[in-house]
C-alpha cells in the first residue's frame, strides 16, 4: 500500500513503495500485451489530466491508462480554459476537485506547484512534471525498463547526459536510482550542471566519455535548443560535437548497455539517429512501459483511496 | 505639562554608558531626567518597569510600509502599530511605493500621514534614481529638505556602476546616507532562492551568493575611491561580511546592517517549497549564518534591520518561483534577535541595544537612540523569562508573512513609548496612574 494519497516525487517515496509500483507495473504490462486491455480497476472512478505545458507521451499514456482501467477521464489544458482568464492554479484545482475527481494528474512549469495544492484537495494528485523539480512517473518507467531488461537495479551504473540543470527527469531518476542502490553519473555542458548536486550521491563527470565508461545504462536528456540563446552553450554544432551520445562514445559503455531517452529527442544533438535506432536502444519500449507504470500508479493510488 | 514616568527598571543606554536601576521621566515628549527614585506626581502616566529592561526606543533603518499604493499589504497605521508592538519607536521606510518616493511630494505625504495615523516616528527613505529605474538621479536634495533621511533603490539595485558613483558623490554632498541593496541583477535574474544544494534538490533557480558579493565589492571600491560613505543593506553572505570587515580595516567609510532571518534561518527553510522562507536576499547556508554571527560579534555588522516586507496572502500562497519575496519582521525581530544574540552570548546586552537603537539612529541622523536629557522621549520596555509562542494569527501587521509561526520567544516587549506617549503595551497591564 502506498503511504501518501498523492504521488509528488521520488523524493517522497520509500524504496519499498517504488518496488511495489514496479511489481504492479509488471502485471499491468502483461495486461497491455494481452488481447483484452480492458480492466475494471478504476470503474466508477474519475481521472482528470491538467497540463500547463505541452506533452505527447506523458499525457496520452495517463489517458490511455485511465481508459484501459475503466475510469471516466477528462483533460484540461491551460489554453482554452479559465487559466487564460487569469484563474490561479489553486482556484482551478479546487474547481476540478469539486467535480468529484478521484485523481488529478498535473503538469506545471513551476517547481513545487503540485506540492502546494496536494494538501488542499481531496483528489489524489499525481505529479506529471513540475518545473525543474521532479517527473516521478518518468523515473518509474525508466527504472521499470532497466529492471525489466537487466534484471536488477542494485549496483547498476547509470550515465545521464545533457541538460541536467533544467531536467526534472534527471532529478527524479537520481533520487529513485540512489534509493534502490544504483549509481548515477552525470555529464553535460558545465553551464547545465546545477551547483550543489555534488553532495547528493551523484558522480559529476567532466566529460561524457568519463560518464559513459563502463556504464550499464546511458540516458540522454532533451536539450531545448532555445537555451543556446541564453548563453548556456555556444551552438548546436558545438553541443553535438562534445556532448552527444555518439556511437564512438557509446562504445565506452558496457557491451549491450541500454540507450534511453525520455523523449522527445533532437536527433543529431542528444544522440545521432544511428544510436537512437540501434539494437541497444530501448527508447520505444520506454513508451510502452510508461503506460504500464501509469496504470500501476493509478491502480495503487485508487487502492489506497478505497482502503 | 505632560509627564510619563518609567519606574524601577534596569536602564541600558549605551550612548551614555549607563546600565543600572533608574527611573526615566519624560516631560512634554523629551527625556527630562534619568535618576533613582524620581517621585511621581499626580496625573503622571506611569509605566511600571521593575524587573524589566528600559532601553532607548528601537530604530529600524529598513522597512516597507507599502503606503502609498499598496495599502492592501500594509499602511502607515497598521505598519506603525506592528512596529510599536515589536518595540520600535522609529522606522525608516523604503521608497518602492506607488508612486515611488522619488520626490518631495511623496516624502511629504508619508510624513503627514504618519503624523495623522502613525503611532511611531516614520522617516521616509527616498529613491536614488527617478522611478527606481536606475537611469537618472532622483531629487535627493529636495527630498532631504522635505524630510527624507537616506536614499536607496532597495529591491531594484542600481545596476549601473556609473550611476552609483554619481549617487554616492552627490548624496554625500547633502549628508544623505546611500543604502545599497547589493544584488548584481544579471547574476540573480530568475532566481527564487539561494543557489546551492537545496536549490539543486528542489529544482529551483538559484541566486548565487556571488550576486550579492559582486555588488558589495563594487560599492566598497566606489566608496573607497571617492572617499564617501556607503551603507550596505541586509548583508546575508560570508563573502560580503569578509569584504566589509576588510574594507573597514583599511578605513573605508562603510556601515552595514543584517536582518534576523539571516542569522536565524538557512536555505533549508525553503524545503517543502515554503514561500514564507522566500526573501531577497535569499536565506543562505549554515556557513553564511556563522559568518553573519561572527560579523555581529566583532562589530563588522553595525546594526540590525527588520526589512519588514508585508505581502498579501494571495501573493505568498503561490508556486514558489511566482510568490513575492519578503518577511514581515517588525513583530519578531527584537525578541528573536535578543534570544539568539544576547541569550546565545554573541554580544553583550549593551551592544545589542546599540545595534537596534543608537547605531541606526546615527546612520539616519535622527538624534534618537539615547536616553540623554533633552533627547526625544522614545523608550522601549521589555522583559525576559517565561517563553511564549509566537503566533502568526496574533500579528498586528496587515500581512502575516512570517517563517517564525510557532517559534518560542523569551524576550517580550512590554511597552513602547514614543515621545512620552505609550504607543503599545502588552496585554498584561504595565501602566498605571499615580
């Protein structure tokens, strides 16, 4: 049983709760692969997705997960809603809550936004990404994919490469992997490495080569190309030259090391298409696992609500 | 003739080197006598101070009263009531009002409204630059004539080194202190809290200590080069403390203040995205706190300020990066600082009283902060002992943004006397009629 009514971040989850979600996701993946994807786990329940930022994978996978499990689901975006009329987050969320919503899946550009509203609504709040802070279901699907492919998490060497500073995926993966005994190495342009992460258990590497050396898993992080304008790196070409997960660099990792990416990927920047499509890449599988993990999260939160 | 007798307390008056049991008599607004056993006359207002401390009225060199323009956060009536409850008899308010206090008319407005509705002395601080825009000097001389006591672009630091140079030169000619909020704006842009381990963990954009230190360094270099004074506002970093200490040692005319939250809290208070801990400069690390305390102990820090910065609940109850920065400090600054600095053995009581009265009064040139005969009859009476719990709900300020809700406080203001008039007294009666 999960301890909180909400899923706010990997920082808030205990190791046994993470394992519970991963185990439940394994069951859900079998449902997904069966001929009949429909279950009754969320029958009579409602799930609302509220997204203040664009999303393809996360939003669709939550909606598919809800539908597969029989929930009444609806979605709201910031465009086309009262948000554009200047309604505050709290008022918007209270409105949704009062429509008998059981689970509110929320993405917001501000770190900590779901943490502020979760204690003030009856619905279970699932953080689908808050600013630069956390993206817990991405971390869960990343861990699920690693465990599914490599059979374990403990002792794995995981290299995360790219714009760590702005990445909620990197943070959630770092907290989750550390809790389950894996080791995280981080690399990227020095301007994109947050000050202060040194003391958190991650190994900060000076070069991508150093991070990839002997790694079991190599993960690229999305780089927003607009960031070049704010002086974080000189040019796309220079980024690709020094910070891309090239085939040459990938050869430093363990043979058969997994290649991952949370998507969407800038081909030729974070990694060349050759690597993206290589046999080592599990990027497409991450997407499928994302649905299974989100089914597990919705199922477990609902079980706690019923208890 | 109006007489107020503060009877039987331990008088601590660092300006006169006095520490002992005395009565203080205020006649027609001015201190008339400090002596043992002054006889009460019929009709005297009497403040019983036996077993309590009697000190010169506290002076806050840096606060925000939000009046004119932001009266939904605070106004001169509520702000001065909160100040009095915190033991302050004089406060200097920053010019980031609407309209900005960058001309004699707004200075006049603040002073005249304070005379009508205020319960403590209010001293306007004018803007350095017109509209706080950082482009051209405001009318510093005319504002001084109207009653402004200093100039500052607090909250919107003067980005241009050349404009700051001119402000320091020009204001020195009028004897107007220049108060610099040190924050290099491109280094702090977009930041919501101190940059470091906690900001990395929370995924919040950081404001590096270097943003403060870069501008502190600039002000020290300018003051040294020009041979004029500068006052550094709310110092929060180990780096700035070290630079100010070194500058003082080589004779630079620098004074500085810090605020209670910079030695009582660290950036860990932001964990959980608690916007009550959002303030500018941001709460720093344990190393910075230790350096600020060392600076208070060795005299590098000249005075304490509240930086009382009221904000409406709707401006604080927001996503962390969107929430306003500021702490409502009037009602906690004295008591919490007493506990930490005197209770914690950082400074002796007389020095503490100086930090909160005489030193800021000297900076502002307002002739207060002492109990000399003839000085304005501003007196703060407090007691220590029996800890009580500070409750946000009991605050007199119109806003309630404090990170100290639920903190225990040993020191307690019993009465605040402004020009012989009791502006505040604690619930337990401390006043009688002889």
